[in-house]
């Protein structure tokens, strides 16, 4: 064990910027800290920002599963009026012909219908595994896949803003919930189509985004003072 590995290890709350993967965050920290044993709890897509919990050191990475089953909170922006093969803005967008723009009342009614235990179909462009392989790997090969539905729970959805074609929501949900699938399903129920335009994870269990550090705040000299343990 190296001297660095003997130093204090634990967990960091990171505010992931958009445009990079969760693994890119891990690679960045490995370079900054000089320690290889680093992992994260709960992937955020490249278009997503927000709270990412990172484990530093062997013992911490072994305990990352503690965070995986925690409830989550997100703020998402849904673009209505089209569908995407990835359920977000990164995919192939197909515009839909809209005869009538849905009213605020109708949107609220449809959104309320998703509160509770619901079945979701994971996006085919996701890291969810199908017969031992990641869905996005199969999808990129052009294979026709029908992922099994998963049972998740939406505790609450608040409409923060609705200004056609943009619908901004706050979602409190169980672990395993795909906000991309939720965006797609809300659009489907409305008859307008919908896909995820923006996403920010604001909470994981009791851990809040407001307490997270930006990547550029982490240096080789100060990283240990931001650590916490279970």
C-alpha cells in the first residue's frame, strides 16, 4: 500500500458539469489526486449535470453500493412536440404535427398520473444490461431490442414552469428511475411526444447538490478536506 493509500479516504460530493461522462469525472480525480482506486455511485448521462457521489480509496469504493438504492431528486426540462430515439436531445429527433397545444390544466393532470408505482421501459440507449450486454452497445449495432419493464416509484412531480414547448419539472423518485423514460412517457400521454432537453440531479438520499464541489475546486492539495465518511 502506498503512502497516499494510507491517507484519509472517503467520499466526495461532486457537481458534475454537462458534456462529460461520470467516468470522465473519475478519470479527472484520479489524475488530480494521484490515486487509482476511485469510483462513483450512480451514472449521470453526458447531457446531465448535478450531484455525483465519488468514493476515494479501496474501502470507500467498496461501500458505494450504500448510495445506489437511495431515493433521488431531479430537475428536468422536457421538450414537447417531438420524439427522440434516445429519449433525450442527443438522439435522432422526429418532430410531431401538433393540432392543439395542451393547456396547463391538461399537462398537470397527465403529470399527476405518473405519481406512484409505475412500470418504465428503460431507453435502448442506456447502460441497462440485456442478456449480459449494455443496451446502448446492442442499439448501436442496430439490433432490435425490447427491454423488460422495471417497477419504479415516483413520490412527487412538481411543475416548475410550462411554456410550450418547454415543460420544467421537479421529480422525487426511487432509485432506478429513468427521467428520460419519464419525459418520453409524459409526451406520449399528452399526444405531443416529448424528450429530455436538460437534467440536473439535486439530491441523493440526504445528500444535496448545494454541498457539492465543482471539479475545478478540487486540487491535489485540498481534496482531503472535502471528504466525508459513512
